[in-house]
């Protein structure tokens, strides 16, 4: 009997959370596209939005595709560590994770010094932010800046992500 009441509570809670998520989604749409009542707005319809891949998933797919190239071709053909790092940082941001320099360097498939130079360059271009890890001052955390986040998201949108 207790199991049934818990199951009922979970069902009710799930329905309530779904309604809340739907409302927040509608509000986000209104904020993103402006709620002018003008039907000529360039707003995707619900079916188009549902069919478009999530930006985070698209970024993860791009990273996986880039990794797959190494199974078939020499690594020397593919030197774009900055792009690999930007995609990894975007995914980390979307998953609410942080990456330190060591973890980020691992995504670039280049020597540490080369990756660090690219991190410096991305920072100069204001695409990434660097902060000292508050728990271990020897480590540096790297994240996409607002500019970097906007640029990567716009690119993924152009590829068809929501």
C-alpha cells in the first residue's frame, strides 16, 4: 500500500514538473522571439523545434565524428585543436561541468604546450575565460566566455540545432 501511494505521488509530481517545464519553455520562446503577436516572426513551429537536434547533442556528435577520423587517417591531417577545445567547452558548459587545463588539453589531441598556446590564443580572442581553481590554486579552470558561448551556439544553430 505504501508503494502504491509513493508511486502515485511520483506520478503527480512528474505531471506537475512536466507542466512547469512546458510553461518555462513557452516563456523562453516568447523571450527569444519577442511576443509581438506578429505571426510573420521567424519562429520555428513546435514540430520543427522538436525535430531539430539539441545543441549539446550536436556538439557531442561533432566531437565523436572528429575522433572517428583518427581511426582511419593519420592524425597529422587534422590539426584544429582550438575547435576541438571550443566544442568540448561548449558541451561542458551545457552539462554544467568545468574543465581544467589538463582535461581540456586532453580533448585537443596535440602536445600540452601546443594546446596551452591555443588556450592562450582563445583567451586573447575573448572566446574563453580562465580562472584559478578555488580548491587547488595550482589548477586553472577554463570555460567558454559569453562571446564564445554565443558564437558556438550560433554555429550549431546554423547546422540545424535547436
